[in-house]
C-alpha cells in the first residue's frame, strides 16, 4: 500500500482560472477570464531573446539574477521613485511575481503569526500564509468602491501581526492606493515590527493620470517592505514567468536564503534580453495609456449590454455588476455565460475565502479590439 499524504491544503482544488479556461476551450468561448493578452508582444524584445540565445547565453546566471538586469531595474526604480536601491543587495530576480510573494511571506512567517489580507484577494495569498503555518486576518474592502477601512485595520492589529499584504493596482477590482491610504498605512506600522508585502505587478497599468503609490516611493514604508513585480504584466509576456523582488539589504539577504534552495536561478536568455530592453523607458511609460484605451473601449461597448461597470483605475481588469440580469450566484452565472453565450469571465466570489457574492464578474480587457467586440456582441443577447 502506498503512503498517504497529509495535505497542507486540504480544501484547495484546481484554481478557478484553470477551471474557467478549460470550460472556455470546451465551449469555444471568448476567454475574458484569465489575465493574459491575446495580442503580440514587442518584436524587438523577442528579437533580443533570440539574439541572446544565439550568442550562447543559455546557462545559469547568478542566483540573485543577472547583474546587468538588476542594474537596469535599479536605474528604473531610481528614475520612477527616486529610490537609489543597490542592485547587488536589494534586488532578486524571480520566476514570476507570485513566486516573489510566496518567498517573501515564507521568509518572514512563523507558525501562529498573523497577516492582514484584504478581500477580494488574489488567490495565492491565503494559501501561502496557511502553508507557512500562519493565520490570515481577513478584512473586506468596502463595496462597491473596494476601499480600505483603516479603522478596521487598526482594530485587527495585534501582537501577533507579522505583515500587511497589499496589492495596488488591485486584482481583481482595479482599485488603487491613494495618498490618504499611504498616510494611514504609515500611521498603522510606525513604531511596530510589522512587515509589508506589496504586490505591485501592475505598477504601469494605471489610468486616468493617477500616480502609482509604490512602497518604493516612501522611505518610511520601504524600510519594512518586500515589493514584488512582474515583467510578464509589463511586456505582455505572462508565460515567461519572470519577475523580481525589491527589499532592504538585510531583509533581502533572508529572502535569498529561501530562494537559493527553491528556484536558485531563472531563465537566463530572457534576463539578457530584458537587461537591454528595460533601458527604453518609453516602453513601460506608455503602457498605462495603451491599456486605458482598451479599458475605455470595452466599457463603451459594454454600455450596449445590461452589465453595469464598476470603476477600474488600474490592472488588466474591470468588474461588472449583473444584478439586473440574474439572481444566480456569480459562479453559476459565469458558467452559464460560458456555455450558453460563449463568453468567459471570472466570478469575483472566488477571491473571497467565504465566497462573498455581490453579483459581480471580472472581465479582462487586455485583448485585441476585435476580441472585445466579438465578446460584447454575444453579451448583448442577454
């Protein structure tokens, strides 16, 4: 008889993104569920990858990431956030943003620690906390604007609070942190031993002339922060799974102790290409306006349907209410939408541990205009 496994995630199943994408394929539906573009990435970047490969850059690079890439990242951080981080000690290249978040939490958490998490939340957060034997302390964002109730945060802080987990621009809601949020956060953590883990993978996907309030912009917050990023979101190459984490040197030293025995090193060829491409500032500076045009175009199209848009100030996503269309649960409605109308969205309830259902679906608008048009033509039949 084979041995049995005592599951560390007994309640976990296949992620909703995989479930809905498989369902979309089965029913030949337009997939506006999973967050990936259906348009081509920059040909210059793919050419740089090919060149790096042909030039023999196919072996391991440094555990912390290719130094030239870390130097390019540091230059970008100083340009954007006036923060002269040290590429040698403060930056580690990782196989994606989710890995960076996992490693940061694993670095700091001990059994029994508490982590403040805001819901709806990206689906890896709570499992990562629980795998490390820690306890998620869940605070709901205020519906329908999805803002943080800082008074409630202050009430939930305890002697066991080890970290606050932030995400801005926010997946799935498209909400962002503002200047008041930053001041409130400073007030909460000042004089404490609380860490911040900041998921900023959508840092450049921010709209309407608003400013991204990175932890890197605020020295008082950065001194206690692990800040996590994704090249996949910036350069439309989600399948590359390349990201990075930035933290003060002593904290990053502990992060690397975990990293070295897990991934150790990341895709070398891609790192050589990114080291050069990242120097072209216009490529990431133009991203917000590029995605805002898609958000605006999709929202204009959706006005022909009975869905009601909620504000999106960043990310690939916009939430839409359907309470005037159906009394079905979000999951049931999303499944019926895929099967009967051939359009796939994600039920927002899956981003809540207890499945809070506000009759809201998440749509990804990072698609070609023709894709968005075809999807809305189908949704108009509802």
